[in-house]
């Protein structure tokens, strides 16, 4: 039974209590696999935001997390992980319905969220400074301090695991955090709030508010009460947030979009490539920032690669997420329209459709798994983030040409290489403009491997020990021992 449901409305988790909305109209949450209304969510207004900010500030100044014994803080986070696992079944079903993703993928989000809390719980007592030698007349050392109040804005494609990805290191470092849930699928985050509440996090150290991005989100990031912003989402929103952060000079972490390319060399194992593509572009209906949205293939194996990719795409099972199909709907009517518009423009421009290419005639926002072939690298579909189950194949002749094409967008999130030549994989990996390079397996890596972009994919890194340093600032203490 959920703690956050009152009068049929999903409430806000504000400083240890579940509260109604004081914003505008309640936000309607839809099941995209049925195109049916599913629930209403209470929208937090100005008063709720002010209360959350005040509670976060007070809890930080009291030292509720920052001054807690670091091992005890780590144990609190392990308790949160346990509570997340306890709600993963029910939470997964709700998240599956509100997001459209497969049930197992939704449950995996809760498992991944639990792992983030375990991972960062384990480092809560290892956030160490260093001592700097200045000769016998000085003692000099650094300490790593939390920022204070961290404002975190979460996207809808992986709301639970991405929220945990930022919240866990933020808490491990001792910050107080306000999370704004995504308007399309806020229920999974309410479940996360329930796990935090049941683990008895100190009131005020975490609030989770529901609201529309341009209203609540914009007010949260512009607040002078915020000491740090963590944003995961699209480039235009990231740019708007950076503008808002400029006046108060609020440090910001930007995890933005991508248009990531796999480079498939002539010696690649095509079975491996096709199985990577299946998850790389069709997992979560391609709504993944690090999706395998471009595939550059050596001309000598290009036709075979396109044919095998098309065969795989045409063979995927399709259905509502609860039926555990291989292919699920996109998250909303808006997303559907964007994917359809970009794909039909590509068709009109003469780009070859090797598989799919149009919306499926089913109830729900189902785009056919789509393989576009012979795509001009300068075309819109090869340059813009589609954020749907559509990938673009392009042939290349030389390694240098492949690297130039892979690097030829304004993004730089991840990239991939498929080859049996070890020396080539190292050489090319260093030349690819991306925050992470996968070799012979798309989505290789895990919660401990740093993740983030260059160019318009953003800056700063999440995941791994590296991410912890986003959530602390260094203070140097220099002591003269003379006199
Ligand atoms: P979005 O930018 O539309 O929204 C993201 C969040 O920002 C939402 O919670 C929204 O309410 C909020 N928001 C909107 N306007 C705001 C404003 N003016 N001020 C403050 N908050 C505001 O993105 P989306 O459609 O939810 O997510 C998809 C995008 O996120 C894609 O571009 C994807 O690549 C990117 N993404 C990146 C990563 C990563 O780690 N790099 C991970 C997941 C998604």
C-alpha cells in the first residue's frame, strides 16, 4: 500500500511529510501503452517550494547529514537501499504503467537505485582530503565539504534510477536535496520518497516535489537558496537552467542529450553488433540519452549489417510494458509526434527505410522499430536527437572517415567500437569525442563507471567515485606553525 496517495492524488514528499499540492491544476499522468489517464499528481506551488527550501537549509545548518558520523550516514543509505528493494515489485508495476517501459526494465530501475545507495553508502566515510607539504613551518590540508542545498531536476526516461544516481552521492557527501520529479511519470519517484521515508531519513534532508518544469523547475533552479544544481535532461532546458544559474552563480552539473555513434569495422563480429543494437536502440523504445542512434559500418560488410539489423528489428515482439515485450511504446503523444516528424522527413528526403519507419496501428504510442539506411551524416536524423526507436546506418571506407563522422555532431555523450583488433580499439577510443566509449558491447560499464558528456552533451560526471566530487567543494586550511 502506498503512503503517498491521498484522495486519489499522488502527494509531494516535503520535509518528511506527504503534502497536498498548492500549485495550479493537478498533473494528469497517462499510461502511454493504453493512451489512458492513470492518476493525478498534486502540483507543488510557491509555498511548498519555499517550505522545502527552508527545511533543506535548516537541516543542512543543523548538520543533520553533514555532521552525522560518516559511518552512520553510510548505514542510513544502506537502509534506504533495503527499503527500495522492498518496494521494487509494486514500484516497478507503477513505473511500468506510467512510463510505458517493460515491467522488468521498470523493476531494474529500482534495483539500480538500490545499488546507487549501497555504492555511495559505502564511500560516505571515505571522502578524504589530503595534506600538502609546505615545509616545517606550515600544516596544510584540504577538506571536502558538502555544498549545502542541492536542487536536482530529473527527466522522465529513467526517473527512479537517475534520481538515485544524483541523490545518493549528494546525501553521501552531506548535502540536503530537493528533487523535482518529471511531469510525465512522477509516481516512481513518489515510491522512492516512500523508501526514503521508511528508512527514516532526517526530515528536510530530502524533499521530492511534483511540478511543471517551466514553473516549479524554473523557480527552484533560480532560487538564491540553492547552492548547487544537478540537471539531467535536454539541451534547451539545460541552456535555460544555465542562464538562470548565471545571476546567482550557482554551480551546475549538466547531463544532457546525445547522438551517439557505433563504429563497426570490417573485422567486427556482426552477431555481437546486432545484439548490442537490440538493446542499444530498442531498450526503453530508444528513449535513452546514450542510445546507439547512429551506426557507421565499413562498406565491405555494410549491406549484410543493415540486413541483419532490419531482420532483428522486424522480429521484435511488441506490447504493453506489463506483457514484457521486447519493444514498448514511447512515453507520450508529444514524443510520438517528434519521432514521427523526424522519421517522415527522412523518408521525404529519400533516406532508405530498411525496417519500420512509421507509427504502428495499435492502441498506445507505438513507433515501429526503425532502421534507416544510407543516411547522409549531415541530415537532420543524423544530427538531431530523436529519442525514439530509430537508428541511422551510414557506410564508411577508412578509419579516419569513420572517426570524423562519429565526431561530427554537436553532442559527445558516448561512442562505440566493434572490432576484433585490440590495438585499433585503443587507438580509435582515444580519438572519439565522447565521455565514455564502449568496445564490443553497447552499454558496457555500470554504476561505478563515470558517465557524462562533452560538447552539448554537458559537463561534469555522474556514477562512480568521480561523481562524488560534484557534490563537494574543496576547502584548504593553511596553518602557520611559526610564532
Ligand atoms: P527536458 O529537458 O524536457 O526535461 C527534463 C526535466 O527538466 C523535467 O523534469 C522538466 O520538468 C524540467 N524542466 C523543464 N523546463 C525547465 C526549466 N525551465 N527549469 C527547470 N526545469 C525544467 O528533458 P526530458 O524530455 O525530460 O528528457 C529527455 C532528455 O534528457 C533527452 O535529451 C536525453 O538525452 C536527456 N537525458 C540525459 C541523460 C544523461 O545522463 N546525460 C540521462 C537521461 C536523459
